[in-house]
C-alpha cells in the first residue's frame, strides 16, 4: 500500500504496485508490477485512450496512477471501476463505484455505472435503486431510462434481458454513464459550422467524456472457471517490458455493438468511409439501431453525401424523436444543401431537447447571419459563449454580425478577444482590419492586415484590403504595389484592376489607369464605375480634344444606362420632360437611379452652352450626355475638367452642333452624390 505522503501532488513521481490479470473473469492469478507515476501526466485521459482501444490492463494501470496522485478525485475511481468491470473484476469495480459516490454523493454517473454492474450480476433491485438515484440527480441522462426499463423487466420476469444487442425493437441496457454524456467535439468548417462527435454508445461502460466499450458480460450461472491454482508471486517486482501475459483462445461472436465501436473509432479518426462500413455492418444485424443510424449520418455528412446523411437522420428521428444528435446532424446536412429554413428548424429542435447545446446555438447563429438576421445571430453567439466561454470562434462570428450592423466598437472588441485566444486566427485579424477601416483608423487597419500577411504572405484578400487602407491614407504607391501582388495571384480580379486604376490616376499615370479600366470592362462588361472612371481619365489624359469628346460621351452614357436601367436608345419614343431652347431652364429633384431627358432643337453649326448645377444645399454630383439626332453620344460632362473644376457641377461651353434636328440631353448623377435639387440651363 502507498502511504499518503507518496501520493501527494507535491511529489513529482509516485510509485504504485498494480495487479495484472492473468486469467479470465473471476479467476485471478496476479503479479505485482512496479509502475512509476509522473504527476505531470494526465493519467485520466491517457488511461481513457487505452480503454477506448480495448487495452483494459493498460487503462487500469493509468487509472491506478490517477487514484494515487489524486485520491480525492471521484472521476479517477469511476474510471478505474470501469476498467475493473471490463476485466471482469466486479467486486473491485463495485468497491470503486462506492468510493466515487462516497467522495461525491451527487455523482449521477457513478450511480448509473454501478446500476449497470448490479444489473449484470442480476441484482435488479439494487440496479433499480441506483438508476432511480441517477435520474433524480440528472433527469437528462436518457440512456439511464432505457437501462432502468430493462432492469424492471428483468425483475418482473425473473430473467435477465440479454446484455448484447439483439435485433428487436426492445432497447437493451446501454453504456454506463460518465461526467459528460453526449459530448460535442467541434469540427470547424470554412463556414465555421460546428458538429459533434459520437455520444452515447449502445452498451457497456462509458467514461466521463467519451463513450467506450465494456467486455461482454457472462452471467454467473453460465461461467465455467478453469481449475487453475492462483499463486501470487511474493515480493518479486517484474518490469512491465519483461511481463509475459498468457494468451487465452477466444472466438467471440461479433455483435452490432462491436461494429458500432469500430465505427466510432474510425469516425473519431476522420476515416469516414471506414466508419460508414462498420456502421453499415452493425445495421445489417440491427436495422433499427438509431444510435448507429445517427452517426452513420454524420459520417455521410463529412463524406459529402448529404442525401444519404439526411436519409439516416430521418430514420433515426423516426425511431428516437428525442435524439438531439440526429436533429443537429440533419441541420448540418440541410445547411450544406443550402436549405437554411430546415437547418434553422432542426437546430432549434436540438436546443429544445438539449438546452446547453452550445454548438446548436452557434450553428443556428450562422444560419441567421446568412438570412441577414444579425440581431438574432448575436443573441445565439452570446448564448454560445455563456455555455462555452472558451469557444472564441463565437466571438469572431458575433463580431461579423456587429460589423454588419455598423456596431464597429463591439466588433473590434470581439475580434480582439478571438485573436487573444488564437493569434493565428487570420479571419479574425482580417475582420479587425476591415472594422478599423470603417472607423477611419487606417493605421490600425494596416497593422491588422500586416498580421495576416505575416502568417500567410500569399493571402490575397488581406493584401487587397490593405491596399484599400493605403488608398484611404493617400499612399497610392503602396496601394499600387499591393494591387500588383493581388493581380499577379488573381489575374481575373476585376475589382483589383479597377482600384489600381484609381491609384494610378491619382499618381498621374493616366494611360496606365485607362489600361486598367479597359481590363476591368473586359472582365466585367457591366462594371458601371469603370465606364465613368475611364471617361474621366480620357478627359484628364487628352483634355477637351474634340475627338476625345465622343469617347467620353459614350462612356458616360453607358454609366447612366447601367446605373438607371434605362435603354436611352429610341429618340422617337422618348418622352421629354421639356423641349428646351436658348435661355430656358428646368429645375427638378434628383434621386438615386433617376435620369431626366430634355429635347433641344438645333441647326448645323449652331453653338450652344449647357449647365447642370446642383443647388447650394444639395449633395448631387450632376452628369449629362448630349445625344445627336442619329442617336450617337457627341459630348458630355461630369466634373472632370470640361466644366467647372471647382464644384461637382457639369457644363459644356460653346459646343458646335454637327447637324440639323432634335438633340436629346440626358441628365443623371455621377458617383459623388445622388440626392438634391438640380437646375438645367441652356445659355443664350
């Protein structure tokens, strides 16, 4: 026996003697093996890994260390009891479950586990008492209700219900319980959708975090114990690497449960095809195995076969309408199929069944974001963080919704929280940078984008956004350099060409700017801003040259067509607001997307001057195009140099009309403003 001093946490190393089982079931021949326990190792978790792999003796060794290092930790006794039970040492298991309960009499999982062991040893009254106590302490342990029904049926009939899975609709005793049932292990997808790992196993013993397997139980009256003299080795320490454990020939029948365990192991390893194969084998034995249907559905989901996943989830829900895992899985597949209303409904049902399912709140929040309901999304992300404060992906997602609502200070706070938790979170850093741009703090924005590019220099999105911040700072050379990199990586990025054109224009590189606008229009023929900007560049590049006027007019007319949706093609069918002559004027209220048409009777050689002015309190940026009798645009102006350079007003002076007939003057707004009073004048 260890003394208390040797088990104290202050000691770095603890040495314990553990018993190694050398025979089946209740017949034991034991040797004492020295095991060194390092207090820095998490034996609970390492032991559970061994247990999940079916290495029950190694698991027992680790749980021995866990008990030695933390003798007041009820979970250590609970897990050691599971290992003892798996090795057939029921008396030791019962003793350890009792220790766990003595340390924490509110420990529902230990009662549930002990109840299962009582059931397996045909002590049905004690099993019922423990199941009742577990349910009293935690009414949400669904599998305990199933186990209790089996124990009650066995007590009433006087015969044990078979402990292995049988192809019938009658549920069998499920796994023993642990601290956390139906745990959810998040898997983050590009769209930040979170899913879960398999929860409750169909039978046998489970640990606190993850369902695991117990060796098949043989009832006492069926047990045949070989006559082996149990001779413990006295006072001899055998190192583990020298221990030879006799092999025992056994050919157990593979059950549906065994296949389910194989499926879970493959699923946890990300081997979804293998998981599907194992789950399918289980379903061939037990077609209505709702647990397996649920998790085969999840495996299909991650394999990309969403319809097969939906089929499994639908059947699982038919069999077990209270399965939150099945509803949540169906929501995930509906989301992938862009059936967002169905996903929303299933996530909501998951939350009703499992109110603390943070992953369902998170995923429902993502659906709300897609649907544009950012207020509801923020509520769900907030609830996610209340349940799971360390899951800072929810902070980043909530920040996105704050950004969409224009609540930039809140967005900054959440993005920063996400980055503090994960400095490599490039999405959060990118969002932080864009939020600083909206706040006008472009230096901070550039710092955030630098952070992304330090992690991934090839991130074209971060480089593009940084170029924008440079534009706002009027650092056009740096902007051009970043846009160069973006275009090299994304040669079909029309926005990058367009914005580089703007930067080049500001640097006086008008020919190169025109080239970039040409490329923008090649890539996106309906890119309205490129026509307007190219027209202005032609003015800057060639002044008011007569031959250049028609090019400018054609580009400005295309801007008006695209931004107002007007055809402006049929002169004869046009209804004019007014037929104007020299000295006439017309005032109207401009709104976004509006264009007004005026007729002008003209003669060849006649010179006219046109002014389109915004009222002093107006924010309109007027633009006009004069179209000749043949339907061709012949002159135009925005505020790029032909007219008044000091304001946004547009004007053409002493323009000579090329032919006789009716001309059409089309007036609209450019990019500088679209609302306010506008006055059109034909000067005498």
